[in-house]
């Protein structure tokens, strides 16, 4: 049994789990999702396979744990961005879009997103979906306060646009700012062209 390095067994396990999850994320960033195996993680963390089995019984449970660990952090980052945007709804939507696209440009967060779409057992998929709801909740709260009807549904639809924008940035190498701008325009204006503001006519100078 590994030597206990914390005041309690529970605290030791919590610390060890955090170390293992960080090591797993680093492994995927450096070598790709296919490199993430229990054997590879055990070697990197300096644990025996039986020792690692105390935390993860399969690769699928490891992937689910990585995703579940990241989602609360992402939700807090989103909530903070919305708070900093102020009370204007359009500004909050812009903040919501931009902060998520910026997160997707972070290799560690992008790694988690890549792992999340892998084939997992139904129970793990449901846990991940429940956790992903925490990322959308701050936006649903904003829409509720703004009086937008069906705020939970509207938040999910906004998130669908954000997910599509993030995929475009990740896989097509598109410019993040341009894609974020298009996503914001789609959310706020749909397919209606945004008209430029009218120029005020200035009075002709006296002759």
C-alpha cells in the first residue's frame, strides 16, 4: 500500500487523485488521446497497476473522471466572465462566447473536450452530461434575470452555437476572434444582417 502522505486516508486519496488526473491530462496533451492507458498512467505516476486500480477500474472510468474534474472549473470560469461583463445582456453573451472559445484554445481543456466525445458507458455519459449542465447554468441564470422566455432551452441553443464555433477554431484553424464574432452575431441577430449605424447628416457650412 502506498505510504500515506496526508493527515487522513481520505485526504491522501484526494491528493493522489488530483495528481493522477493532472498526469493523465499531461499525457494526452503530450502524446494524444490514444496514449492514455492505465499502464501508461501508472508508469508516469510511479504507481503499480494494482495501486492505480484503487482509483480507476478501467480506461473509461479514468476518462469520465478527467472530464468530471474539469467541468466545475469551466463552470466557474464562465460564471466569473459573465459577472465581469456587467448587466448588459449583449455584453454577457459576448463574454460567454469568448471565454469558452479561449478555453478551447487551452490544450488541457481541449484535451478534456476530445476525451468527452469518446465512447463511454451510458452511466458515465450521463454523469458527464449532468456536469456539462453546470457550464450552461450561469447563462441560464443571466437569461432568466433578463426576462428571456424559456431560459434553459435558450441557454442550450446558445451553447450549441458556441460548440460549433469552438469546433471550427479547433479543427479548421479558423481565427478565434472572427469565429467568436460570427457566433455572437448568430446568437444575438440570427440570420438577419446587422445594419451599420446611420451616419448623422451634418449641416452644410454657410456659403
